C-alpha cells in the first residue's frame, strides 16, 4: 500500500498492472502538469484499490483502461479535472469500476466509455463551468448509479448515452439534467429502477 502514485508528472509515462496483479494505493494521479501525459492499464484480471480521490487528467492528459476482467475500486474519481485537462476512462472486456463518485469533465474534458463492462457509481457529467463530459455506455454494459444523486450538464456540457442493449440502473437515484445536458437512450438502451 503506497501513499500517492504520480504517473506522468512532467513528461509521459505509462504503468501496467497485468496477469492478476494488484495495485493498492491511497491516490493515483495521471497527467499531473499541463504538458504531461499519464496512463494506467489494468489487464488480465488485475485489481486496483484506491483509498481517496484520484485523478485521470489533472492539468495534463490522463488515460485509464480497465480491461480483460480487471477491476478498480475507488472513493472518488475525477476524469478531466482542471481547465485544459483531458481525461479518458475505458472499461471493456468484462472490466468493472466501483466508486463513491465519478466526475467526468469537472472543469476539463472527460470521457467515460463503458463497452462490455460494468460501472457502479453515481456520475456527475460536465459538473462546473468550462467542463465538458461524455459518458457512453454500450455493448450490453451496465451503469448503476447506486441510489444516489447524479447530474448531467449542470455547470458545463454533459452527455450521457445508453445504447447497444445496455442498462442504466439506480433505484432511488435522482439524475439532474441541466441546461447543457443531454441524456439519450437508443439502440436497445434501457433504464431499470
């Protein structure tokens, strides 16, 4: 268990956890400074457990991939945190994320793409002015909002798209759609409460 792992502080860096490996850390920050790029790949049934707030795209560019049956457990996850940042999270191949909250496009640009995986977390998409967030759930995936509040486009621009036989779940969840928010169900996308 480590305190903070910084991947891409001033330059470009990639960390890969594979073949059933485990990463246990309080904080993981990807793409910290403006010119930096950081990537974390979870492959081959690996696990990652984070103890507090972590960031994918702090002021730079961050990318997180949860693939091949791997899993991520986080308290809060920011994807595209600061102005000018870019964050991308890809969950596929049976990968999964469980989090207390995922903020996609806080003040930067964020994308969460769930294709053939599952995410259990409330989401805030395009949370603050200047932020832009997109969440795509497709390929028979599940986004479970966990019975708590979520938002789409309340401060910035937000898009939530459910398609390809995927399901938006969340008994008791309240989703606030702001003036710059769009929620679309298409291509067999459904809601379940």
